């Protein structure tokens, strides 16, 4: 009897441990399955994050590429240039007459027409319209379109916007970029401004050679202040530029004729003394008077001295 009871106890104990092992195995399998699911979820999350990062990098690369995209050169035939001039004159007349809405409507029509050869010019006019109204953000958007279309004047305007942070975030690098594009496109004010940047190291390294180069470009395109400063390079005191009295006199005269008061005073003094220019009292008095009328106190003092000497 005791043997039977012992056997029963052994069987019950064996069953208990068997159930316990089965339960532990089930728990282990469940834990393993949960761990596998968690690992799979983490892997999926990592893959999703990687995909999002790759997409963000691609978007950033596309944006950077768009920013680096060179503007389309604006090249017009003589006929197209004449049409553009006629459009500009019409828009300007409407604006002067106080018909601002009509002026803008005319400009917008061509600004939105992708087949218009002078679309970029019209976009620039739209920018000017909003600039005058004081809506700088809207003006900036039009200037960007126009600048990307190759309009040198808008490129110059946009450069100023980026330099001051007007209507767009301030960005010296973009200011220099668009100023350079405008200068290369023939805008004489941009050429002069770029020369001053290289002269003073504003956003670019100082570079006397590039200063001289861009002053010359601007001077040859009629920028009066550039003509005066370009003239001074021929005094024999600038490295790499030989002394040339003839060129110096030529460009000072151009600047004086363009209304640069300092050039007028200098030309008057040169003509009176016969230094760097033929001696000519009548011409000297003419230019000194011009300068004095323009507010040049030194010229006024020289003129007063000459008159006191009976000149």
C-alpha cells in the first residue's frame, strides 16, 4: 500500500514539474516572440527614419542645387528690345499719370507670359511696383523671378534686398552673388558697387586689381562716380597701373560732365594751375563755379581767392 501511495506521489510530482516546464517553455516562447516583434518594430522604425532622412537630404540637395542654378541670360534681338522699350515707356507713363493699377496690370500680363521674350523685364517692373507701394516681400518675390530670368537691373535690386534684409532674410553671400551677376550683365551701378566691395573687403577679399577692373567697366558704361575714381588710378601711385595724365584728365572730365562735384572742383583747379591739364583760366572758373554751386566748399574758397587776385 505504501508503495502504491509513493508511486502516486511520484506521478503527481512528475506531472506538476511537467506542467511547470511546459508553462515556462510557453512563457519563454512568448517572451521570444515579443522580443522579435519589438526588434522588428525597431528595425521598421529605423528604416522609416532612414528613409525620412534620405528624403530630407534629397530635398536639401535639390534646394541647394536650385539656389546654385545659374540665371538664364537675357538676350533680346533688336526687335524684341524695341518692344520691351515700348512696354516700359507705356508702363512708366501710366504710373506717372497715377494709373498705378493699370500700370501693374500691363506689367503682370507680360510677367506671367512664359512666351514673352522680355518676361524678366516685366517681372522687374512688377517688383518696382510693390517696392514703391512698400510691400517689400512681394517686391522681393518678383525681383527673384526677374533676377533668375537674367534681368541685370533686378539682380542689382535683389542684391540690395539681401544686403539689408529687405523682404528676404539678410544674406551677404547672396547679396554679393546677385551683385556680381548684375555687374556681369552690364548694370553699371552694380559694377561700381562691386568695385567698392573689393576696395573695402565687404563680403569679399580686398582686391585692388578687381577694384580697378570693375571701376573701369562701370566708367566705360557712364557711371560718373566710377569715372572719377577710375581716373585717380592713373596718377602713378597705384601698383600695376602706369601713370597716364591723358587718361586721368579724360575720366575726370567725364565725371565732371556727369555732375560729380569733387571732379568738377579738381578739374577747375587743374585747369587753373595747368597741372595735369592745359592751363585755361576760363575753363577753370567754369568748373570751380559748378563745384561751388554743388556745395564744394574748397572750390568756393579757391574761387574766392582767384577773384581776390583779380582772376
